[in-house]
């Protein structure tokens, strides 16, 4: 009789000891499935940063001081540009109006929109304004020269920021552009700075620059 009481007491104690662990496991399971995204996921959505398997932080978002001027929504926003081919996307960015006019004058809009996986170094309006007005007007009036300059700004592959760290790339004009930098600071041909980089369109990577590149 005493031995039966002892066994019952042992079972009760064991069950009581296991109960907190069972409740904790149920609580953890519920938080993963019903409480929404984790803090890490929320941070990734805000910043575009994510963690790789080895714990390193990677970014896949536009960067640079001029990115602050991009609209937060609509066709000219980063999300809007990502849906359109590059010439169309550029036409929705007010800082690229001179470039867009030049592309249209050279008859290159369809060529750029139909290309696949290219990179465009896109000079801002301020970049074109650095050129003497007489020289700019002369270039805009000469389709052959204009085409040569514009195609010098296009590389026939999508380039990631990592590839720009120390690169040399052939352009559609058949000349070479060189790039260097790191993090969120890059230069092209040691003369133009990237002011808003890693901008995605449907068919291109765009790096907006502050100086017009001139082929040799």
C-alpha cells in the first residue's frame, strides 16, 4: 500500500516539473506563427538590409545623397522605376530631364528600353549644366556625337556596387569606363561621383552621377 502511494507521488511530481516546459514550448510556437514578422524582418523591410547565413549584413537598396530627392511613391519612386524599362523610368525622374531629352533626340529611347541587363551611368541635370552652354547646344545638335557620348554611359551588363569597387568595363560605345570606391561612395573615371546608386529598373541598374562622362 505504501509503495503504491510513493509511485503516485512520484508521477505527480514529475508531471508538475514538466508542465512549465510544455507551456513555454507552446508559447514559443505561437509567437512564431501568429505574432507577425520578427524584429529582424521588420528592420529588413525598413532598410533593405538582410543577414546572410554567416551573420554578415548585406544591403540591396539605393544609396547616396541624391536618393533623398526621389519621390516616395508613384512612377518616379524607386518602386515605380523598378517596374519600367530604363528610359521610361528616367523620364519619371525630374533630376534627369536633360538626359531624357538627349536620349530622345539621339533616338535611343527604344534601344535602351529593349536592352536586357544593362547598367546606365545617368548624369543629372546639374551634371549637364557644368558644360558650357555653347558646347552642350553643339552636342545636342550633332546626333552622331550625341549618340557616341550617351552610349559611353551604358555598360552591357548589370553591375552591382561590389563590382564597382575596382572595375573596368566596356561600354556600348566600345570605350572603357573605370570605377572605384566602396560602401556607398563610388567614382567613375575619377571624375564623376555616384550621387544615387543601385537604382533598379525593369531592365537595368542605374547609377546617377554628377558629371557627364566624355569618351576619348
